[in-house]
C-alpha cells in the first residue's frame, strides 16, 4: 500500500508554535481529516481535500482517514495541541486494532505538537515544573467515578494537575464537583489558573484560589492548572499577573 | 531595564521538532546560558556569547542569566525538551523570588518546547492518550519517600506514567526500586517503553513488560513510559515494533 497517514498535532493555535516538521509536511498532504475548526486553521494553497466532521465522531473519522490512506492518499489527521494527548492518535490506533486487518500494514506517522498545558504553563511561569498529572474531566468516555478517584489520588500525592475538557454544554456540573472534591482534600489557598485559548486572538488568563474557583470561569477552550501545596506566586508590579511556578525541590522536614 | 530573558525549550533533539517561535528568537539573543550539551546544539552564526555550565548547577546558572539580563543583554536560558518540565524555567523563577528585587521587573518570556515524553509517545503510538502523570525519579531535589508515594498513588489511579531522570551515575538503584514497587501494585504484563535519545542520532526504543523491566535498560537520556492496565499493544509484521497506545475510553463494568 502506498498511502500514508500522518497524525498531526498543530499546537495550541498560534502558527509559530507549530514544529518545523509539521510545517514541512502540511503542503504534501492530499487529504485533511478532522474536527472542522482545526482543519480550517490550515492555510494551504494546494488542492488538498478537506474532510471535516463534528466533535465526538472521532472513531468514524479515524476509520475514514484510514480508508483514504488504504486507497493511496497521503492523509493528515489533524488535532489541536498534541495529537497524542486526549486527541486523535489514540482513536486512530483503536480504529486500526478493531478494523480492516490491512490497516496494520499502513505507514502511520505521529507528528507531536505542543499540548495546551505547556503553552499555558509558559504564559503563567512554570507551574508544571515538578511532578504533575494530566486528567480529562470528560465523562463521555470513562465513568465519573474513575475521574473522582484520580483527582483524589493526585491530590493525595501533591501532584500539580492539568485539567483538560473541563466543561461543555452536555457536561455543565462536573467541574464544580471536581473543585468541591479538591477543596475537601487540599488547602483552599492553592492557586488555580484558567488559561483560555492560549496563543489565539481571544487568549485570556485568570488566576484565582481553589476556594474561589468556579466552573463559570471555564469553557470548552479552557485549560485549568491547579497548583500543589508547593506551588508559589511571585507578585509583580500592578497590572501584571504574578508568576505562578512550582519549585523543583521539596525539602525534607 | 532593557534586558530580556527568554527561557527556551529546544525540544528533544531534532531541529525540526523546534517551534517556529524558538527558531525565530535564537538569532536575536546576545547570550546563551545553559548546560553545555544543550547550548552546543545551537548552530548560530552570530557573535552570541555562550555561558555553559555543568549539570546540577541550575540555581547558580539562573542567577548568572538574570544578572546578564539586568545589565541589558538579551539572554536565552536553554533547556532540552520543554523548559517548564523538570528544567530551567522553575529554577529561574526560584532565583527571581529569592534574589535581587530588581529581577522582578525584568521581562521574562518562556518559550515552550516539545518535552521528551511527547516525542517518545509519538514514536511508540499513543501511550499517553489517556490520563497520565509525569514523575522525576531524581531524589537529588526531593525525598525518595515522596517519589515512592507518588508512584504508588499513580499506580492506584491507573495513570500512565512518564518517568524522567530515571538513572544517573549518582543514582544507580532508584529505578529498580521503582519497578519493584510497581510490580507489587500492578499486573506485571503491563507494557514498559524505554525511549532513548528520541529524534537524535542514537535514538533507540525498547519495549518490554513490567515483569522484565530493569534499570540496565536505561541511562540518563532515557524517558520511560509505563502503560496502565488499559494500555494495549497492536502487533505488526516482523521487524516492526508493535504500536503501544492507551484508549481514550474506559467502559463501565
């Protein structure tokens, strides 16, 4: 089979946060497959075919991309951020495992990208500077109990947490339930950062405490970083946000 | 003050894995500060001054960089991977918090990069496709007990784990102790990936099970990814590694 399938992470939005590797591959693709807002970000002048679909149709989309590659196309499956983090790469491999046995012979290349939490962390200071977890708050694909258990264990371990998919129209209450759980386990003075659409035109950052954190501060395009008890704020002159960082060292008592 | 300090993540090695933003800034720097092998990766033709230092001199190095910026230089503090993940960004903010009060007025810009775990995950398939933790195994900066506790909690939560700094000359036994602990908590059939020097000339990947995993398989430049009980391998034709991925969904029992 001569087709190829690239699974591509575009980074958080700003074209300057793409890797050179991704920039070099995009003009060679014959077909782009992905969630419409991500595919529309690609400003190619070639005659590439765009196959856009709604969110939550991931497995169907992955199968369509694999079928195109099987037919000899050079296909790019497009994700925002890193394709391997709560994005299309896992879905493509799930489609391969459960689908047409020929797909296992395809050339599949994953091109990593900058995930939202790193773009957000860079804007904030260095909140992910020590051990951390990334947790998706979406209970579309896993039981809510699993999410609560992971939040509890991450809090017990003093991991910094990056929360992906914090809210959506169909999941309005989960984020406040997560904050309620964490308030029962952690000092409520811990810093919480709401990083919205980092590197995009409507980028917005809001810093607050766990005590004050609320789902009203987030939408589908918000990445949330919850500090650990070791994380710190460095106040700066007025009109500038403090720097938010987690030291690399923990001193013995 | 007219100086600026950029904290720069170079990505895992291959120049094509840098962001465009990083490529654009490098020629404008007057001073590069960092661990020698990272600074030497930068092939600038300008008259940039290079200030290299040994590993484990991070705080001193950060203070030196801040002093240069205070004097009006355009300084780049260089890290491999992402500067915010077990790297120099946290150290710079620690130096700012505890150092010359003038440093709080400096312009500090963190330029994120591709951390080793994402480059490794992309080569392997999509092992970080679901909730995961990043843990540094170095007990130079934190008590070993904290590391063991975090490994235990991450195992209890079925997080996929990315282990940074798995071994060094001064830390020969910690990784095997970590594997021993995890073998007592998790199915020993779980996949463990040793990803050495990803995207560099001596890149090497070794896949094994938790039962067989050993510190002999790692060195200072190895990133280890330990699957969860939900992670899967997709066998391929001979001579090709299986794909290693973690599905995005967990079905209710």
